């Protein structure tokens, strides 16, 4: 069952695969040490701030912190109900996110938008079903998101005025974790249409769907390098969850983190030379940054 407040898909570890190439890199820098649950990392377009979901004192909400490390701050401290999975507009002025009005076991999810400092907050996509994973288009004119309004999770877009909703995918499988390419012409996403969740690619209008990854493991949460040539994604193909890289054609797969801990939520620095991610390697759930060549 699709559960929107479970921000990880099922973590079912598989046997290790002996032929899993890894990238020799410097030890990642640790930015947080509190160990509280974190997910949905994103760098601000100017590279100065990290935005993420955090559970603190039993509450799931959006937090920010300086990109070099430092004090964490709630973005919307007046919100009493869960809100999560924020995404900056390309100009860094707006943030779109999921707001969960608590009701029953799942709540009434909707898509909200606010200024980058948390002001001017309002609803973009009212609750109709499970509304999740909002992402601004690079040109700032539309928002891409996941909805179950037509029966199962599919991808949709809407104008930033809340009008002109368009359905992009129509498949019995779950389509999740969408990400626009930097030029806005393509969308990477995870889909179970071939069995386990795999990374897929399609044009921005929902046509020409191709599968980029294969195998008996889970591949999800794709995110584009700012140059549009590579994707980072999460996979358990090495026996546990690591951050992997591949070309936008699904070639040259490389394990970036290669650690026995769970590494998730990759986020590219705007210059494309660093990846932030969440890892349990320190015992809790914390933010790390690694240099990527």
C-alpha cells in the first residue's frame, strides 16, 4: 500500500552483488551529529543553504541549515501538522512542499508553496488524494508532483497559479520520485512497471518512456547533476542502500558511497562537484557531503 508519510520505500536488503564498482573519493564530511531522522535533502540554488525534512521532538517538518554546517532552523515554525519534502524554485525564491493535514491514519495531503524564508505560505494543489513529491520545473512555470487521484501513484504537472493540471503517466504500477532535467525537457522517475522500482526517463510531456536501470534490486530517488549529463540515485544493488551515479543514458554505474550503512537522499551542489546525502553511518540519521569528480 502506498503510504505517503513513509518517505522511504520498503527497505528490504538483498544479498550483496560482488561486481559493484565504486568511486574512490575522499571521506565524506559530516554536517550534523544529532542523529534525528532526516530525508529529502536539497541545496539552495546559491549553494549556501540545505533544506531537508527532519523529525524532531516527534514532529516531521522542514528545516534549513548553512551548507557548511551549523545551526538547524525550522522553516515554518507555526505549522503544527506534518510537512515535508521541500523543493526550491530555480531562482531560489520559492519552496514547494507537502503539507499533511492530520486525519485518520494517512491524513489529507496537499501541495503548499511559500517564500524561501517561510513567508507567504499557501496551498497550490488542494487535497484530492495522496499529493506528494512536488518539484518546480526549471523555468518556474509549473510544478511536477505525484498523486493517487486517479487510483494509483502517477505523475502530474500544474501551473504555479494552481491551474491547468496535466496527467503525465498512466500505468498500473507506482510512478514515484520525479525529477526534471536541468533544461526541463526530460523527467527521471522511479517506477515499478517492470517489477521492482527502477529508474525511468521520459520527455517532459510524458512520452517516450525508457527504463535506465535493470536487475533484481530497488533503484529510486533519481536526481540530476546540474550539467544534465549524470544522475545520482539510491540503490541496494550492493547489498544495502548506497548512492550511485550513472549517465543520463543509464550507463557507467558507479557506487559513490560504498558503505555498510544506509545512504539515501542524494542532492547535488549547484556546481555539480559535491553530493549531500543522509547516512546512518554515525549511528543515527545525519547529513554528509562528499566530493564527486
